[in-house]
C-alpha cells in the first residue's frame, strides 16, 4: 500500500515537473519575441508625397 502511494506521488511530481518545463519554455519564447519587437527600429518615412 505504501509503495502504491509513493508511486502516485512520484507520478504527480513528474507531471508537475513536465508542466513547469513546458510553461518555462513558453515564457522564454514569449520574452524573446517581445525583446525582438522592442529592438526593431520604427520605419522612417520615405519622403514627402507628391
């Protein structure tokens, strides 16, 4: 009985770890995209229209 409880606890901890790793990857990717967007300079106008 005790080994079954430890098995389920280990399985739940493993699932929590996998979800945390997936969330961390999403956060890092989102942060990189925001940083790329900030680093782009705004487009300068081509000149006066005729």
